[in-house]
C-alpha cells in the first residue's frame, strides 16, 4: 500500500540528519579522548545536583510567565500551566518540527476549556519575545567580548534583524484584523459557513497575539522574561564550576544566545550535532578546551533531558488522567 505522505514532506524530515552528522563530525574532529574522559571523571556533582533544582525552578517561572498571557481569558492555576509547559518541552525534545508547541497548546486548551488558536497564539508570542530577548542579550554582550569568531558575531547580528522584524510583526498583526476579514469575505469559493469558521479561528488567534500589548499583562511578562534569562546566565556560570572552568556572566549570555539561536537550524530531536558544534565553537575563545566544552554540553543536554522527562512525564500523566475522568 503506497504511503500517503507527500515526497517533499519526507525530504524535509530527512534534511536534519546530514546536518547533524556534519556538525557532529566537525565538533568531534581533533578531540583528545583520554583528556575528555579525564574531564568527565573529575566533574563536581554537587554543582550538577544544584543545577537540576535551579533548572526546575526556571521552568516553573517560565510557566508563571505564560500564565500572564493565558489568564487574560480566564483564571488558570500556575501548576496546570506548568504541567502543560513541561509536556510541551518534552515533545520538543523527542519529536521533530517543534511538535511540543502544539502539544502544550492542545493540553492547556482541553484542560481549561480554552480556544486552541488563542492558546497557540500566546505560545507563539512567548517564543517571539524569547527570540528577541536572546538576540538583545547576544548582541549587547558582543560589546564586552571580542574573542568570538567572526562567523558567530555575524550570525548574531543577522538574527538581530530577524528578531526586530518578528517583534514588530507581533505587535502590528492584531491591527490588521479588519483586512484579514475582508480578504476572507472576498474568497467566496470557501462558502459562508467555512468563512465564518475561519473568521472565528482568526479572531481568537489574534486575541492571543495582542494580550501582551496590555500593560497589566505585558509588564509582568517582560519582568519574568528578564528574570528567566538572568537565571539561565547565572546557572550557566555555576554549571561551568562543575567542570573546574569559569565563565563571566557576559560569556554565559553569549553561549546561551548562540545555543538558543542555533535551535532555528533544522535539527534532529535533542539538537544532536548542533549544540555540540556551538559549544566547541563558542566556548573555545573563552579559554575552555574543546574536551571540556564537549563534556559540558553533553552533560547539560543529559540533565535537561532528565528534568524535562521527569516533569514532562508527570505532566503527560496528569493530562491523561484528566482525559480519563472527562470520558463518559
């Protein structure tokens, strides 16, 4: 029986694999493996244990931030948003094409009886603001660090333009509601019932996008965004201590920005190859040997997978229990 999947879709799914292989090869080329295993043997696990707790708190703050956008429609418990958020992060870690974004939107929409387009729009808003924050952090940090490769500096500056365009688009999109309605009405071949349904979906989506423009929602959201990235920067500094290395806050910010922006590259689940390449490229100019950089990113990915799997697994379990209870 022939597959119904379009050939171009299959090609898109395979693209990340050669990218991951090439970047992984470039990351591992020239690694002194005895030195790498020596680094792994001397990890200070008290710092590692602290980072697990620190990371969990950061994820909870992220859920609190998203809640400020979601509660413009109705009151929602922070813990419910946390479980949905972690289920989404688990989906992003294990599934291709950032499918976790749709997973967390469907999760909270079903649990709290919200419109999926509205929830999805608030999630997109959150990601666009994070992108802008990463670019601001990265480009601002460049003024204090001049040891990064020119390619990394150029990439950060290019993403700055993309982030600015994205944020402007985010704030202006709701003002084109009338235009979108007129376009839909002009598409008479859709039929009146389908037009009305699409208008309803679009209205709810745009309602989710414009929530952040309200001061009572936007200001706390921006505050928590700054807090989240500050905690990530400090956490990265502490994490480096586990490997007997040191990073300044500016260096940590640049490393985080490079990792975050690299996630836009088509990649396999878990960003295999991509994150390793970024680590050995960005950390080397800061005086961290390739072996230590590789060990740091591998342990970091393992810890993140542990935290996301733990809380995301609980989130999926609680979500499934709600579905069972709601089933007649």
